[in-house]
C-alpha cells in the first residue's frame, strides 16, 4: 500500500503553502520567449544598483578557500556590526538571511501551546513559521494599512510568547517612529518577546528616523524582551548571498545560537557582508536612488489617478483594481515583473520595487497599456 507522506508531516506543516517569491527573470524569459536582458524585474525588493564593488572583491577573495568550512561564529562580521551598532558581539545572532533568524526565534520561544501575534498585511513569513511550529496565529486587523500597535498590545494573553512587528512593513511600506515603538514595548510583559523586523530600516528617512539606521537598537538596553532583526539583502545589496542577523540581550542570543544551524552563513557571504559595511558611499547611493525612485513612481501614479500606500521601504503598493492579476499578466507580456499581493489580502494591489530611473520609466510607460489590456483603463 502506498504511504501517504502528507499525513506523516506534523499537523502545522500539512496545511502550509510554500512561500511564493517574485518571478525570476529566467522563468519569464522561458515562458514567453523573451530576451532576459530586456526584462525589468521590480518584484523582490532587490537593490537596483547591483552589489558593492568592495563586497564583490571580498567575495572573490573568499572563494579561494571554498574547501574549508566558514567561521561558524562569524567573528569578523560580528565585530564589525558590534562597532557599527554599539552593541556587544555576544548580542548578535547570524542567519542565512533574516528569514532564517525569524524561524529560529519562533522555534526557540514558541510551541503548540503558544500564541504569536502579528499584524494583518504583515510579512508572509510570520504566519508561515507560526503554523509550521503549531502555534496559534493571532492576526490583528491593520489600521491605515499599518500595524495597530494599541490593538496588538491588547491582543496579548497569558499564552502569547512572540509578537512580530515589521518596521517598515512589507508589503505596505508603513512605519512607526521610535516613540510609538517605545510606547508599545512599555505595554508588553517582559516574558513576551517582541521581534522588531527592520529589514528595510536603512531606507527610512525624515522625522521617523533622521539617521536612517532604524529605531530598535537604541531600545534594547531598556527592553530585554526586544529582538531586532536586520538583513544585508536590501540596502546593502547582498540578496543572493543570504546574510541576516538579529540583536538581542546576550541571554536570548545564547539560546538562539544553540538552535541556529552550524555554518549557516557561508564564507563568501561573511566576507562580502563584512566588507560592505565599510562602503558608506554605496549605502548612501542606495538611499538616494530609492528616495528619488519613490518620488518618480508616486508622481506617475498621481498623474494616472491611481491610489497607493506611501512607503518608507524600497517599494510601493499601488491599487490597480479588481483585475490586478490581469494587470500583472499584461505587464509580464511587456517584460516587466512586479509582485501581486493577493496572498497578503490585498487583491486589488500590486507591489512595485523601486528600480533605477530608466527601469521605473519603463514600468511607468508599460502600466497604462497593462491597465487597458485588463479592461481597467489608465
């Protein structure tokens, strides 16, 4: 008799659907017979500048030792992060991208008798890891597309073990300033861990974060139940190498490092991430291109009469109507990849990553044609 392996999986995993990333350029080229060089990908919040030259050189040098295991403790990278952020190296946990760290946190501190709180429209990994470990997901309705922090605090029960907050949030781009996060933390019991996911914090500008360095690190000393997650995949331009980390109290980091897989960050990734932290010019260019690109997209949406959610990330969610998937497909036919977000409960929206000026222009010119092709007009 054939074995039903689906039934052998743990209950939470049985009902999971795989995370759906943005469509790769190579896949669209195969499907539609397009030239990969002529395809514009604005789907996965990648840095349009390409990698830092310093990171590339460091990665190339590290490849001479591919026969050796990486430094499992990531000493050099932790020392560089420690100096940059003003935290102890013993407060840092490295991951194979920040998704890896988020999963480790959930596995360490929650289980089948736990509740995990997150917001409606928040990053898809939060419900995935919650369901995978068999915890109860508590999705709190959003307010103005962003986290309703008061409602999230009110949702905490004696079974709550974790709260995930994305700041800025993906896919809506909404953000809370330091005062709001601090006030929220003050309402949360110390035995409930708050995970502040700052994957896009380097793009934040203006009054909410004048220095563009995120709001979480300065709060760690006052709130021992806070964990701040960061990534090198966005503003630092290393998405392919998968390097993320979190900062917490040494006690929490000690627990996370017991469960973290050994050698979970490669030597090449460690070298590139360590080197890119010295490339302030690259980070500044990333911010400048993103700020200008957001303005470019928003002005175009205004001219087309399309509503969008003002964003503090490197993407913007734009409302294109009930035929959003048709618009998406029509854009694909023109060689433009964006991200449908129906899976986030936003069926009328598409999320568009900020590209280089000419890439943004290509998308802006393609969008009216896609709207017309889907029967929605421009």
